[in-house]
C-alpha cells in the first residue's frame, strides 16, 4: 500500500515528535521488528533454522539458517523461487492451515532429517527436499492434487504424505510411490486428523511412523453421520456453496478407527473399545517400537484413558485413567522412558503438575508441587533424572523455563530471567534450548542458550536501537500497569491498563476494554505490546484488559468456574472490571467500550446485552451467539450438551437478552467464508435486531474465514472500529 510504504521510509526527528498512524502500523516492514518463527536446532546441534517473513511482504516466509558456532545468518530457501503467492490452495490445505492458525504463505513448515543432512519442505501443496551441503532444492511431487502433512521416515529413506484423502509413501532413492491406506473417497478419509481433532484437540496429524520405520499407525475417519452445514462462501469475485461436515454441539461426531500398517505387509485394526463415540486424542510410539500408546477421551470429556497397544495384534489395555466431574484437560506431557516408565501431567491436586509412573501405570511419585500450574513439559534427561518444563510459577503474568529432578524432586530451578514471558524449545535432554522472550519494553527476541540459561548466540536479537522500526515511538507511549481485582468468589483477576499518550490525570478519558475471555487464551501477560494496541493510546483512549475466571494458566477452581455457564461468571467479571474503571478519577465513566474477536466477540455481545450494562458501545467480531451452533468438542467440554444443560445454553444465547441492547451501541464484524464460527451466528443477531427495529452497524469480509489476513484488511478493520468508537465514546463538548 503506497501510503504505508511511504510513511515507513519517512525519517522522524525524535521519539518525542513521533506518533503512530494506522497506515504505518499495518504496513511492512513490521514495526515490532524482524521475527523468527518455527526455530529448530539440527539434530547434530550445529545449525539453527527458522522461518522469517520478507521485509517487503510480511505474509510470505523464507527459510533462514545460521551456524551455531559462529557466522552470519543466510537465506536457505527463498519461497518466491519455489512457488507463487497467487497459487490456489486446495480446500483440504486451506482448512488445515485455518485449523493450525497459519496465515502466512511461502515456507510455513519444515522438518529436519535424523542425520541432519536434509530438510523436508512442504510448500503450497507440493513437497521439496533441501540438501544441507549444497543448498540444492529438489521437488519430490508434482501432481494435480495437494500433498498434505508430509513426514520423513525416522531413517530418512522415505516420505509419507496424504493426497486425495489417502496415505502414500514415496521412496527417496528409487522415486517409487506406494499407496499405503485404502483409497479415501466421499465421507471416508485416511491418515488425516478430522475437523474436531485439529480445531479443538490440538492434533494436526492422522498418522504416526514407528521408530524403526517399519510400521505406520493411521486413522480412518467416517464423517457420514456428521451434519452437513451448507456454508455460503461469499468472496469478492463470486459465491460458492460448500457442504461442510460440521459436528454441532449435541449432534453426531465423525467415527474414528485406528489401524497399523506394516510396510510390505497387511493392516491390523486397533481395539479402541466398544464405544465408537470417543475422541482419539493422542498417539505415541514406545522407543523400541514394540508398543504404542493411545489417549482415548470420552465424548463427555470426563474420562481420559491411556491405552497400551500391541502393534502386531492391535490388542489394547488401559494402564492409566484420569477422571473429572467437569472436564479432563488434554496435554502433550506424556513421555516414555527407556525402562518403560513414563512421565505424565495431571490436575488431580487442583493444579496441573507432573507425575512419575511405572510401566504398569502405577504412580511412583508427584514431581512438581505448589499453588501454580505447569504449562507444558519441554524435555527429559534420563541420565541426570531431570525434566524441563514451562510455567507461570511466580505470577500468572510471567512465564519461564524450569528444571527439576523427577527422581528426587525438590524446588524447581529457573533457567530464564524473570520480568517477562518466555517460550522455549529444549533439545539434547536439556543441553541447550531455543528461547523466545519479550516484555513490555522488549520486542520479541530469540536466541540459543545452553543448559544453564547462558546465551550462546542470537537468532534474532531484534534490539530496540536506532535502527529498529519502532525506535522513533519507544518513549511516546506509556507501559502497561498491571494489577489485580477480586471476583465475587474471592479469586484474583489479573488486569493491565494502558494510559493514553500525553496522559493528564486531571482529565477524563474514554476506555476501550480489549478482551478474549475464554478458556483457549489469556490476554494479560508481561509481553511486548502490539503497535496496533498502541494506536488506541494514540487516539486518546485508555486500554484495559482483564482475564476473567475461565481463562487458562490458573488453578482448576479458577478454570472450572465457567463450567456449564458461558455467559455467567465470565461476563460478571468483565462487568465488575468496567465498574471498577468507573471509580478511577481519570476515567470517563459514561464512555467505556468493549471489543473482542471469536470468544471475545461472544463476551462483547453478552456484556453489551447485560441488564444495566456499564458498556456504552461494543464491537464484536466473529461471535458465537448461540452455543448449539458451535462444534461438539469445544462446546461440550465447557457446556456439556444442549440436551443435558438446556438452562446453560439458554443463558449463553444472546438473543434471550437482546432486549437489553441500546440502539446503535453495537457493531458486528464477520468473515463471509468463516468455517469455524459460521456466519449464521451473526445473521441470527442481525435478523433479531432488525425485527425489533434496533439499529446496529455491520461489516462483513468477503472471502475471509475466522481471522482477517493481510495488512490492508486489518487496516480497514482498525479504521472502522476507531470511527465507531470515536462516534460512540468520545465525550461531546
């Protein structure tokens, strides 16, 4: 966009004179500086690789590399040399990327071979192999269909992938291609994670190589019983009718079966139990390949069973069960040790903690303790008996990496500094980790660290110096103020507050409450503040965000507060937060707005339709407006079924309280091709308001799914919201 490109190159005299504009924020290069995503250390520990957006187009990623022991970063694969950004993706690939929240084009994923000599590179529906020494890129597939979810065999001699709902194997030496599963067609697919697994169970594959590369476990999915939702996909160039199999809450799910394929031999069906109405949550092979393990989640999500399976016979047995009267939270913390024992996480003591089990599934000991939850297990060192994990141990608004002995547990040792938010990828049994860090004054950085936390080298320092794109603005906007409020049941709620540029405590300011408010994400963290959020400060608003009960990263009691009651404690907390804002001497109590997307859109709708709401205006994006219209796994986890919890579903239906909405106080936004929160959620609100004669504002996005992609659309969305809130919230003279 010409305006953004011009402003990006315009020098600014000083930080005091600089001010952010929407045109600059939503333009390239990104104001937060260069990012490094998907960082990996080669198996031999000598080369670091990562995905880096192009300076000229943040939506296209290249593959970069740098030697661990010195040398300059270099471009390993230029995405533009392999594929055009204009290439149309198949519906399967589009859906997979949507489920994985991948919005970029170019190189979006890659996999190192075990011998560190090559890199597998899926790109826009085709598969490439990069030779590390020569940097030569070889194309492995060139067909009319897309190759999806490609994986190298553990020995590196073959690559498996899914094409046209069918699992295939390609031999890298001879080039021969073999069909491994039966042919998928119609509502039957093989080796692909079903919609629910990808969207709600965080499982994005449907097949698993054995460690010796002699067998593959794959799933068969039958969607014939799943309701068809005729989705009208409206784009700028036309309209398509898509018959999407969508499992609405309380309705049938896909039926999933599991098979073991022996290469060169036959298939064996795995015994998953007598009840087909279950979720296939996880699959993990034992290191010796003599067994594998399946996590089977009950439909009501009250029971999670760990099954040990014989890959020769398919016979299974339950060796561990987790149970809850609300829901069992899935995780990726299952780690098998060489002697057959394993590490596992559980919330049984009121917080998620790590436990050690024998090979028979009997508890050996609890490893971590305390009034804080483990976020995730990062790595294990069997020689030293130590495990590495991430947690918000000291405070919910910070996050770090720790280690502790699982044999003689003691107080965990922090490997990262306090004061911000860390994410870590640990390798070599804790010998090194790739650490990503940010805080409100430090844009996202990434580096390689040794096992003690000593930095070995930068990957992307992203130093906020005079060369950094955000440098002219770094002193112009105040940092967030963090604090706590107390919910009705005594739980502490974290918040942050940003004051407008040039804040004068003697004046009164309107407020934008920016929220998500659901169990999938929290917003109050000591991380870098997005320049897009800073735009509200520039526009003269206070920005406020509160993590209500039900948001993640806290105790079981805190998270389960919203069980069977979306639209209950979550909304009560947001209203309490707004009423607290009204007590601040510098807040314009009559001009508080609220905005959010997805579940944040739901919270916005419910807050705006609460009786005597403190909110004067709300902008709701892609909001679930009735939970019967959302999918089984997510909705039933938190709300049970409509048949079991009719009162809870009625309480979470915005139409049952729509009479409380003030005329002209709502703006709705929705993608016209949304396959997650379908457009029906918004159209039913539109119809109800029109029937009642209540004016509202509306913006629909042709061709867009659940999230908006691209600088231009997000620039338009911000301008739209700014115009809306300026008209609704700015006090008139």
